[in-house]
C-alpha cells in the first residue's frame, strides 16, 4: 500500500484549523487537522472537480 504524508495549505500558517489532504492507493484523503481520526476518501477526479468549483467561486455564496 502506497501512503503519502498529509499536506495542508500554505494559507493555514501554523494554525490547526485547516483541512489536510493526501493521496493513497489512487484516492484522495481529506481530514480536519484537529480531528485526524475522521477521514473522507474520494476519487481523484471528484476532488479535482471540487477544486475547480472552488477556484471558479461557485461556492462563495456559502461563505
């Protein structure tokens, strides 16, 4: 099983209030840094679609 390290956004600075991401076995794992036991797994294509949606500002009305 291939496992990579968790990464967080450089915008998070030293704060523990962030989402961390890693790839493992062809999936993307997401977790909150302050609750590392709960991990959401999704396909890379689904995660890429989420990133495109966020970058396009399509979820800004939820902020």
